[in-house]
């Protein structure tokens, strides 16, 4: 049995979790800053990092208490070192290094996007869709769609920790587009949940908003859709704005593109399974459409594991730890870190222990 402490501070959630063997969540503590940043209509980086400083030790202590363990019981300490906000990442990485060093434990830096993918291998994610772990584990190759506030990527996985990025956003990520249009409609922050709630009373086919298919590529672009939503709102002038219908139509346009492009990639690469990951994967329209239209099994974490959390970081780290991999003490934060193609990695931050 290997217990890993996972720490996540890439944006505005201060999170820590203890996970057993990469699958079983013993504790999962998340301190959110949503109410603090709502007044700004988005995350204020300096405030986020200061809040992490205040909350990280209490959050870690609570995670250990909930799991019923002490630092000495851990097999390793894992932390997000990118991508994300530099100040926020530094708080998590420096704290994780201190804990690992003081307790003579291996230290493992994890890519935030890899963490989101591995939320799908946690027991609660598998149970949500009535799949056993062995079934989910062995369904390779698979396609992972990672959608969040800063990322919209399609990734091919041929095995655990084996990635090839096939598509990405050329401008706004899906979550970013949700935030901007929610602000346009006066729905508040964060935009994804606000638009989803408003859309419940709307008609998804009320307005024919554009889809950027980008023929010949697996990439995404949502800036044109965002602009079309702006023009649509302006077209009403001083007349009452049909917020619910606009929200539903906008949400439908994003879900349609994400699902269709993912299915095309899955067919092209003969995928045995599709995974959804990231904060936008909590969107009910996206989840329902992907499950309804996919010809292969679809695995999606429950909403609480779609948002940033420490359990996903601990889960991803376990697969590296099981192969004897760990990071050096000189590991730095990388705000623009990419989920590198396996063939292009060379010497990465996580390396085989000598």
C-alpha cells in the first residue's frame, strides 16, 4: 500500500488529498476562493497566491487528519508545478518540497493537465459510471478531452503516462469563453456553472451561433463564437434580453464542437475509450452529449473531481512513483507547462531515480 499526499495550488483552489495506490481517496480537502474573486469577474493572481499562503498548511493538516495518518506514513509527496499562475504554483511547490525534505520522502512534480486526466482513475470516478477499475485501466488507446478555464486539448493516450497532444485551442479555451459570455450576460463568475444554470430555462436551438470546425486540424477556436454572442446581445439594443435562450444556444455550440471533434479523433485513432477531464467536464450538456453520441465507452469524473483538487495530483503521481520516478529538489514552477508528447520528452522533471 502506497499513500501519496497530493497538493494542488495552480489557480484559486488550495487543495490537498491523500490517495492510496493511485485510486482510493482517503481524504480530499479543497479551500475555494470563488467568493473572493467574484467581485473582480475572474481570478486576481496576487490575491490568489496570498490566500494560498494562508490556507495551505491548514488544508494539508486537515487532509492528513481526515485520512487518519501522519507524515511518516506517506510514501511520497506530489504537487502541481505547472501550468498555472506562477505565484500560486510557488506556494504549493515550496510547501511540498519542505514536507518531503523534512520527512525524507520522495518528491514528485506533476503536470496539472495530467492530474485532470487521472481523476478518471480514482475509484469514485469509475463508480460513477458503474465501471470497475480494471476495465477502465485496460482500455487503450484512448482519447482524453481536457477542457478548463485555460485549456482545451485533445490527447491520445497509448498507455499510462504516454501522451500525444493532437489538438489544442488557438485562442480562447472553452472555460474562458464561458467566463467572458457569462460576464456579457450579467450572470457572474465562474461562467460555466452560471451559464449552465441559466440555460436550463432556455432553448439550445433558439439562435444559430457559429461553430469553428477548422477543417484539417484537431484544434479548437472559440473567439469567433464569443464575438458572435457579443453581436447577438448588442442586436437587442434596449429590448429585453433573452438570457436563457442565449445561454442555452451558446452552451450548445461549445458542447457540439467539443464532442464532434473528439469523436472524429477517437474514430481516426481507433480509440477504445474516451475520457473527459477538467472543470468544463462538469458541464451537464457536454457530459450528456458525449455519452449519447460516442460509439465507445465514456468515462467522466463526478463534478467534484472535475474541478481542481489534490486527489487527481496524487493519483497521477502514483503511476510515476510505481516506476521509481521522482523529481529533483531543483524542480521549478512552469506556468506555461505543456503536456508533452511522450516521444518529445527527453529529460523531464520526473526522472528515474538512480
